[in-house]
C-alpha cells in the first residue's frame, strides 16, 4: 500500500511549516495569541540598583521587575518569569547606548529598559489568568560583556532572587505590594522564558534551583534565540526552543543543542520538548526595546546581510510587528499548554502542520519529542540491517565539511567545545535497491498516532519509509526532502534536522503487530540524507514531579604541583543522593593548561548505587619554576541526573624555587654591531624571564656613542633557556679615542631572582 508523498520542504509565504503534507494547513481551535477574559494591570517594582548579591560576579544587582496581573482572577495562579539577554545598560537622547556602559547609570542618562520589551506575550498570558513578571538584568549585563563562563550563573542567581521575592510576597506580603499577592501566586507552577544570554541564564536557574533542593517548581522553560556556552541540558523539564532563522546575533543557532542534549538524558523522561524554527525572524525584534522605531533608545536590526532570504527587502522576512505577533503566539501557547494543561494547544508544538491564526504569515517548522513514545532507533549507532545500493555511517561534526555558522547541531563553542554533539546516521545511496531496516520483533503500536523522525539534506532528494506487519503486509510512504533556503557565506543555508511525520491512521497494516520499519531508496537513484530519532509517538503533556533526579555538583581543587609524578588534580563530583541507575556526564578542562597541567575530556560514569566519582586532570610535576596553572572543569550533558554546580576552578600552584639571574659586563667594538651583555640563569625555567632596563651615559654618551634599541630595552630569556644575551647598538664614528663606558640599570625583573636596581657596565672599544 502507498499513501500520498510527504514533502519536507520550505514553501515560503505559503506553507505554515517546513513539514507540508498533502492535507491543507489547519488552524488551532484555540488561538494562544488572542486575549483572554481578564483585563491586565501593569505595574513595576524597583528595590534599588545595587541590592542583591550576585556571587558569580561579586557584584550587587538591581531588583527591578515589570508585573502583569490578571484583574479579578481568583485562586493561586502560575508564575511566568521573563529574563532578557545581554544589551547596553544606559541611554540618553542622541547618545549611542554603546558609549554608556556603566551601572548604575551616570547623571544625564537613564537605565535602558530591556525588561519592558515583552509586553505582547506577557499581556497575552496574564489575560488568561497567569501572573507574569519581566525582570531587569543591567548590572549583570555590564559585568557579562567580557566573559562566557559565569554570566549564566549570575543570571540564574538573579532569577532565584526574584522567585524568593515572590515567594515572600505571596505568603506573608510586604514590600511595594503589601498583601496584594498573598495566596494568589503558585510557586510550584513556575515557567521561565529567557531571551539570548537570558536563555542560558534560565536554563542554569533550573540547575541552581535543583542544587538548592528545588524550593520552586520550575516546570516549563522556553529559550528564545538562546546562547549556550556551557551546554546545560534539562532532563525532566518541559522545554521549548525558538530559533529565528535570520538571527544575526546568535547566528549559529546554537540553542538547538538544548534539545539535542536533553532528548535521552533521563530514563522514562516525563517531559515534552520541542524546537520552533521561525523563518524570517531575527534576534532582536522579539523585544520591542531592541527594535528600531519602537525602543526608547537607539536599536538596530541584527541581520546585516542584504540577501534574498533574510535581508530587509526579502519577501520572506517578517516585519517587527509580524515577528512580535508570532513570538506572542508561541510563547503564550507553550506556557498555557505546559502550565495550564490546555491540551487543545498540543498541535501547536507536536510537529504537525497546525498553526495559530495570530502568528500571521510566519512560516515555522516544529520538531517535537513526546514523553509518550516508543523509540525504534536513536540512529546514533549502526544497529539496523543494511542492504542493496546504500551505505550508512554515523557522523557528527564530520557530517558536513564546510560552513561553521550553518551547522547548529555541530558547532563547537568553548569552554565545552569537546562535549559530544548530535550523532546521526548518514544514509547515502547510488541506486534504488538500498534498504536500512530496523526489526522490532512483535510490537503493538496502536496507542500511538505517528511514526516520526528527524531528517536533513543538502540537496533535494527522495526516499520512502516502509512498515511491515506480522503477515507480511506493508505500507510504504514516499518522502521528499528539501534543503533549507538561503545563500550567505558561513551563515545560510542551515543544515538543520526537521520533522518527518507519518500519521498511522489509514495505513492498511496490522498496527498491533508491526515487525519492522525500513528506509528504502526506491524513489531516486542518488541521494544523501541525515537521519535521527525514529519513534512511534502520540502528543502528550509533560508530567513534572519534584526532585525526580539526583543533582550533580563538582568541587574546586587547589593543590601544589610537587616534584615527582605523574599526579592529578582530583575533582570530586558528588550526587545529592544515590541513583538506582548509572549516571553519566561529560567532563572537560579548559584554560591555562601547560606542560604541567594537561587537558582532560571524557565521559564519566557513576555506577548505580554510588554517589561520587573523581575526575582526574593529569598533572606532570617538574623541578622548574613556572606560573601557577589556573583552569576550569566543566560538567555537561548528564544522563539520569540534573547538573547543579557545573563549573569548578582548578589551581595547580608552582612550588619550585625561582632561579637566579646573572648578567655579565658587556663589551663591543665600533663597527661590529653592538655591546653584548651575557645572561645566565641558575636553572631552567618554564617562565619567560623579562627585564625592564634603562641606559645611562658614562664616558660614552647616549645618542652619540650608543643608542636605545627600537621599542626600548626589555631583555628576555625564553622559557627553557639558561643562557642568552642582549645587545645595545653602537654608533660608529671616525675618531680615534680611548675605550668608553656606559651603564645599564635593570629596574625590574620578572621570572628570575635579581636584586634591583641592578647595574652592569658596558664598554665600547674604538676601531679607528
């Protein structure tokens, strides 16, 4: 039996999804972007510019929030907190905000109100009975401009600080609202939205909350165009990631990895997760305070290329108002689905061709993983039966060999740059007889509605998916794969896995006895496809439970180098409680590794029934003086545990004596280059010896008889060397004269023992 072809393609301005079936586009019966029955009251609180300790940066941050309250709503309602990303901190009329990077803001300027830029989704949610607060993070933004490491933890600490405020206001009351919110806010039904670096911030807030014993019930997390330096994954928590295709800031769409890393990170994971690829959307226009013509400060379109897909004049490019409307629909829809249990909204995020009317002409593609599913094959190992004119291999970073910014699944980002990325099956064929079959034994799939997988291609191609039952009856579904659009060097087109979704209803086989699922290359004679996540599923809500998983944390290490080895810097990783299942995580050291401290990267396992593991970073002691080695250890991509403290500091302190430097008198002859001063170190060193010196006239005059070298006199002795020299240039003349002398004064010595100021004489011999 054959059914109509599935086309995995982009039909700009016509289709609602990159997954277009033979049926017409359908709309949700409930529009998540439409206003609800409640009027919305907007207020703000400002408890000061420097009032909450942010230990990650050793600063104090502001506590400022914009509050959206449903007027007349009764009972305890879910709290949704929004966190913006990195942006300028202050502004003034006719002043570029980039010229005023200070906090608090100096006189004559005002705080840039990034937190006010999400009114549309916040009001949509509040009108349906949700308590929404959008918080300011300007102090952290100032500190975060020059770091990739602790910024996400700082933002997480700010999120937890605001949740603690709301816990107090909803139980005891006080502060700016008195008893207004007592008994009105449910801190066990919390949703977090983070935009840009705020995305990694709210992801880390989930981890920090777990590390604190889970005082707050963070059940749903939406990451909007997120960054992701430390690769946090989120097992057990409902997750949605929105990726704007025309993102000119996080242009590699690295936020895709939150989904990739979380998919199989917990046995029996009860969480639903999804990714929305939004065509024509950029990074900034989800926030009106980052949008030209709508913001109080100067702002810009972050996509700068003048191309036919994402450029300002491209037909597929969304206007700022259109992008805001689409963002409102998906943000409100996700939280109403996962916090409110509105099952009518399931089709918005289940990968089907269903959309919200208020999203307008926005073209989206949704990839989804349901908690109610049977995994046929992850397709990250070669465990199928291959036959005919087909070849298969497992690939990751080596899938596509060019275009760093085009590969969201496979982009490496320090400091967790060696953390394993998504592995997929690359299926290549040169004839129509190719087959890759997965045998199921006897499997009843009648409870499921869909067979789905993720697929991508760089060139248009076709294949088919074939299901066979116990009686030998088969149903074959042709599938057309199309690449994503665009042509911008190192940016477009993206190679990004999209949903292939095959409805099971109408297949004329016995779904109570499915024996195999097979890919067949019977449509075209040549092609290549990247395949992942083959499963039977039906859409389902997440079923969050508190403290489902133990929490991993890693401790700092501070040790002396020693003289003999090999040794190791031993990082203790501990679980909050014993796990009945093995816990795995990726560990990677990053930083100033040298001849003493070597890199570590690898998968670490804590066996079932155990609570600790030791990560041993190799140390090779020596007897040479050197600098202290400072580095970090990053934990990422855990399974069967939530990562709490993911970043640890390591210091290997050099304990060898600093060698003594001796500098001998210098001698030189006119016409033969210069005066040569010998240097000798008492022992080899792993440090560069650097001197700061000045020249002083004696009977030889500076400028007449000898010269300062270009750039000044800063003698050096390279690491590992025990002898060397430096030269002072001589000026030749035609006068017959006696030998003349001058003095070199060493004012400072780094990397060696030398009593300063140290004086040494240089002698110039006459050649006339």
